[in-house]
């Protein structure tokens, strides 16, 4: 039997997983999506500063859930045998 709090937790996890599947990149928190640090000149005008080291001037970052998913997929593919279906299919065609 699910309590209300565990049902809410499951809904939150499911919605976050859907968000990571649909939109894997989020806005960089350090530069707020600009890609550069913004600085003000003496007159008060905003100028572009140093490039953001966290996102490397893209302004986007890979979400934590997507990063975990990619790591799990990489571990799974490294631990399973490779499929040679494409090479076998070319040899198994009867009309060639
Ligand atoms: Zn950034």
C-alpha cells in the first residue's frame, strides 16, 4: 500500500526521468546560460568577461539524471557481448 508521500516521491521521480529524456540539457547555473561571466565597466555598461569554465561557453549542462542514465548505459554496453548481426545478415542473404 502506497502512502501519500511515497506516491508523491514516485510521481516526482517519474516526472524528472521524463524531463531528462525529453530535455537532457539544462541551463548552466554558474553563468545562467550566457556562457561568459558578465562584468560591469566604470560607466555601468555590461560587458562580456571570462568564458565559463563549467559549461565551456555553451551555456548548457547535462542534467544529473541524464548523466546517470548515460553512465548506466555505458556500463551495460561494456558488459554485454557485441552483436554481429549486421555482418551475419549480409552473409545470410540467399539472393546474393
Ligand atoms: Zn556556464
